[in-house]
C-alpha cells in the first residue's frame, strides 16, 4: 500500500488557478464597496454644514427682523446675503396654496432659502409677516 506524502504539482496548480479566478471576480466588487464605504462617514459632516448654513441665514433673518427700523424690507435685505452654499428664490402662493415663482420681488409671498451639501438639502420659507416696529420681537 502506497502512502500519500502531500499534494501533487497538478493539484497545487489547479488550486492556484481557481483562487486566481475567484480573486479576479471579487476584487473589483470589493473596490466599489470600499469606495461606497466613505459615503456614510461624509454624511454627518455634510449634514452639519448644511444645518450650519441654514442656521446662519435664519439667525440673520431674526436679528434683522427684530432690530430693523424698516422690518417690511427684511426679505429684500435677506436676498442680498448671497452665500455660495445657500440659494434664495422669490416665491408666491396661488389661491390653492400651491407654490409658484414670483417675478415682482420684493412684493412676493416669501423667500425660499435652500442649502445643499453632499446630497442633503434644507429649505425654509422666510415671509414678511412683521411690517411695523411696534410688534413684539420674533422668537425663533
């Protein structure tokens, strides 16, 4: 009876070829998963930046609204505070309450403020509710 002392060269070659074929199939798939793996790590940072941009706009709106001697001009003032990451668009609402674009700024129903970072978006509608300095301060 003959005893086996190891693997033959043919068995080793077949094993190496099979491992090579499997690696050639799975390595590209792993690469895309590694690239996608950074998206969840970047999302909190992007969300934080978008939130900070929106908070800055709302802070300026409330400060100007409460301290201005002409609060009816608050939307015109806010529209001049353009920021690279914040877009402002004049909007109005029709009788059904549907948002429409407005070309008669600053006599529109509001100013739509939108900020977007990394696919995350925050929006707010600023309105011209306060039109006299005798009203109580706006708290946000």
